[in-house]
C-alpha cells in the first residue's frame, strides 16, 4: 500500500519541474529563481510536506535523534531530567525518543534494541533496579553509539556519567536530623544492587558514626516505594521499634511513611521527623511540607545531554570517560523543623 506521505517527487509532478529543482528550492538554493521557490514552498505548505527523516539519516549518516532510557517516566525527578535533555536537544536540532524500562531488565534490553533500530546518534541511560548485566550497553558501543549514564550508573561500562554526590547528600540529610535532636533515625533504603542505594546508605551510616550513634540494623529497611514505606512503618510501630527520625531514599517513600505515621496518631515533626530525597512538587503540598534533598534534575539532564552531544559531534575515536558530580542541596521544611 502506498504511503500517504507527500514526497519531493509529488511536488515536482504537480508543478511540472524536476525533483532536484524542488529539493534545491526547499533549501533556498541561490540557483533557483524566486518565483519557483515561492511556488514550491507554498505547495509544500499546502500539502503538509515533511522531509523523510529516515532518508536524510541514510544520506547524512546521522539521524539527528537521541534516545533516553529511564526507569519511570512518572517520577518527578526523571521528568525534570527529561525537560533538561529536551531543551538541549532542541537547541542542537535533535529530537528525543524516550523509553521506559519500568524497572525491568528485559524491557531495558528491548529499549536498547529499539533505539538502535531507530538509528539514534546517542543514548542517555538511567538503569533499572533489575539490571546487573550490561551486555546490551556494550553492544551499543560496539556499533558506535555513544552512551552517557545519569543518576543510576553502570560503573562496569566505559562511558561518561553524571551523578550527584549521594554519600555527601545523605550524610547532610542524616546530620540535619541529628542536629534537630533525633537519636533513633531509620533509613528507608533503595535497592543495594544500585550504586545510589549503597551510597545513600553509606552517607547515613557515616553521619551516625560521626555523631557517636549506634548503627541499628532494625532501623535500616529496604523500602523505596510508597507502599513499601507504609508497610515498613506499620511493622516498625507494631513491633515497638519507633524511630524519632526517618531519612528516606526518595520523596514517595517519605510520603508513604508520613501517611502511616499520621494515621497512627504520631505528630510530625514533634515525635518523628522525616527527610526525603529528590525535592519534587509533592514535597510542597504535604502537611507539614516535606524536607528533601534537591537533586537538581533539570541541571542533571542538561549536563548529561551536553556531554552526549560532545561525543556525537566530536571526531574522537578513543576517549577517557568523564564523570561529572553535581552538588545536591538539602531543603529544610516543616517535616524536620527543630522543635
């Protein structure tokens, strides 16, 4: 079946001129007279002509498209990263294809294959919770597709990275809780298979150790979702293992904890203080407002995109991978104010 998409040949046939004349008129070539340019452009506009991106990519050996693989598109942090990526891509004249792994290794592998089949010029990646094998990324590099990892990185792959200092950010969040008077601080941790999960736990441990507080494994629970946090808090309170502070690996975890704590009759921050991580828009609408670590997602997106375009547009064959570490800031609000 013939595609309904208008081509240069269609415009040439209607106007009775050659396809090459149409092509040069659309490019405002000086050899084409003004009347012909006007006729070609008016007809192209009327027929809603669009250049064939696939044909152009074959001709130019570049698709002017980049890919992004993220775990969850609904997460505020990742949506802010995407905003930064798309702004930079637009300035460079590139389009962006966004894929969501949904925290699945198999979907991430499928995402990588899809982007390769679309001839993307480079890919930005934040890996899924399930990803422990990285062959699919190395395969992309083998065919000349540059990669930049952000936030959730694969240190086993030789590629550029953009991260925040998760150890330092988590240390500062935990130290803040200590300075408000908390002595039994729980940590709702991320998966320990991810570097960010391990680093945020380490920052928490560092702060407790420096303050001379014991490391109580009963207060360290892997709970990185809203529902897991609600269940974890309920189990802790039922067991009489009541913390006076909680440092959560992300804001949704913190908010899940807040809801259960308040339903059980505890006051925030008078009895239990809470700090989250990512500083999304929800942190400003909880009651009380949630203290959180600002990861600067938009800045991470622009930084990662600029790094990728440097690799795409440069002539470097061999390069030393670069790691850029962004500063995170603790935003103190009502959930952890000193009483």
